[in-house]
C-alpha cells in the first residue's frame, strides 16, 4: 500500500525539500495532521509545517511525497486512491 493511503500519525518525517531553507533536514514524529499542516515533534520542539511548501519522506523510505499534492483532510487522503507514476 502506498504511504499516501496510510495514516501518518506517530510516523517519522524527514523534510528533504522546502521553499523555507530552515525546514530542510527537519526530522521528527508527526503528532497531528490537518488539511494544510503537519505538526511535528522534534528534539528542538514542536513545529507546525505547511504541507504545500515541503517535500518529505516517511520512516526513512525512499518514496518522496510532494506536500502540495496531499493537501486534503487526513481521512479523505487515506480513503483516496493515489496512483504512482511509472
């Protein structure tokens, strides 16, 4: 199953790209998700990050998720069918 269709709470996120250079390399646990944001707990504290300005990996996986493509409510994202480009 694609990580796009799985719950993200309590998973480790690593920001690999962002329009805000200060977010690149941020790593922590997702503690909350809304339609447009992720709340991440890192060793430096809790960060609220807009999904549409980041690309990230979950749990060290090689699959990069573009945040701008997952700006829907978590319950809608999990139920939605997302296809990978080949």
